[in-house]
C-alpha cells in the first residue's frame, strides 16, 4: 500500500454516516491531523438511531417506540463526542445533520436536494483540502448513498478551484480495501493505534453484538481508496459488466448469488456535468422482453429498455437521452425487502465508466504519494 502525509496546512473533513464510523475508518487520520496542527471537521449524517438489534441487546427489550429510537440516537451521538475526545479533538469539530438512519438511500432516490445542499454548505464553509468519505461500493445502504451524493455536492460547491484530495473508506465490504485497486494507507504509531482502540471502545452501544468485528479496525494501517471504477467488467460483482455503448447503458447481471427474498431492481444514479442528479429504477426481468425505466422519485415510466434473460446471465440495454451529459454514473442492485429488514445490500454501487470525465468532479486524482515519517507520540 502507498502511504500519504498530512501537512500543518491541511483541512481534513470526514463524512461519517453514523457515530462509530469516525473511529473505525479515520481515527488515525484525525489524530495525525491534530498532531501536526491541521484543522479537522467530522460531519455525522445521522445519529445512528435506527439500530434496533443493538438496542434490543443492550436494553433487554423487544418493542422499541419512536421515543426509544430518539433516545438511542442521543446516546450514540454522545458516544461519538467522547470518541473524538479520546482522539484529542473537541466537540466543536463535530457537526450532526440529523438525517434518518437507514434512510440515505431512499433520500438519494426520491428527494436528494436538501441533503446535497447541506453538504454543499458544509464543504463551502470548511473548504477541506482532504475529504474522507464512504466508498460507493460499501454494502451499507447509507454508506454507499453518501458516497454517491458527495460527488454531486462537490460538483456544486464553491471551493475557489481548490478541489480536495478525496479518500474513500470501506466499512461493510467482504473484499476489504486491500483487495481493491490502488489502496492507500496511513501507518499509525503505537500510541495512535492505542487511542484508536480506546475510541472504538467508547461506542459501548455497539459492543455487545459487534465488539470483536469493530476491534479488527484497530490495525496498524488505515486503508483508503481513490474513487476509481473497477473498469467495464467485475466478475466479483452481481453487475458483472457495465458500459455505455452507442448511447445506451449496457448491464450484464449474473444469475447466481442473488437474495431470494422479494423483488430486485437496478438503481441508477447519474450526475450531470452541472451537478444535477438523475435517478432511475429498472426491475430485474424474469423473462426476455421490454423493461420499463422508472423515475427514482415517482416510479413513473420514463422510457423503455430491453432485457434478455439467458442461461447464466441477464443483459439489460437501456437508452440514454441524447441531451444527457453524464459526469459520473453509478449502478447497484437494490433489494427493498432486505433493506426494510435492516440487512445490508448484497453488493454496493458500481461506477460506470463514462467518457470525458472531469477529474475534479469525479475526484479520481491520486493523493500525494509521500511516505510520511510517523508523527511523534505527543499527547
């Protein structure tokens, strides 16, 4: 893995879908930024209030009212502030936006503008030089959705031409960053590693069910990824192939490894060159024939594509409007029944290769590849 450095002039912003993501994915980065004199900001999109199995395990109750969930969210918010204190950051470094836990994917597909506008305001106000965010490939619906939404927000933010270095983290992914292309890592000192471990342990609400798995993140290196696609083909993904050809989006889906509960559809998010977000849905067909393309917000028919069901795969050919100028495009398998039960996605979003990508918009630049000398173990 390549390593990178944090400079005294850096302004590090972390986007965390839930309390605990800041400790799992970026505790080392936050400590290093503080130790060299850089500025930090942690933006929590939700309070993590929709966390029923952990809440039942801790509180020994089955029925949870809306008031119970709000109380749980307040507790998790307090844990995040305590964790930041363990890392040497004061509570003024944290901002809580209060969006619904387990609801970011639905907001992306139905009404993304308020969340995008909030992100634009935060980005413009803080002007980060390093932005650390969830990777769209993360299997948690909130994480993947935030990874997609951030690209649109950056396209609209006024940053005086100074685009931040973008690093992406994976928390819920069986393949982990080491198995993805071009991982980048921050090597932690022993004291940074110990403080990261203590910060993770402050999230006491999460320990009864997930303590052992959470502590695996307390490793000697914090890995990140630049936002680069896996190319046209990825045999390890349910969407094995995705490309734009002759004005059509062509997708090839594997027929094995799919959840059997409920209907399945393909969610499509397209960011235009001006930062607008188009969202479509296409039901996975059971037989060869026409397939309707529905709007993400109203589920009304938008256009018609064609699906071919073969022995080992399903191919979708979806026409793109001639006026569409995509700067970034993402596709994923969505299983609504699983999401309603609180399960993660079978796979995260895939980045579709599009032509003439503005590098600043997609954020595919590679961070400074400097083998930094670890900071001293100051308090």
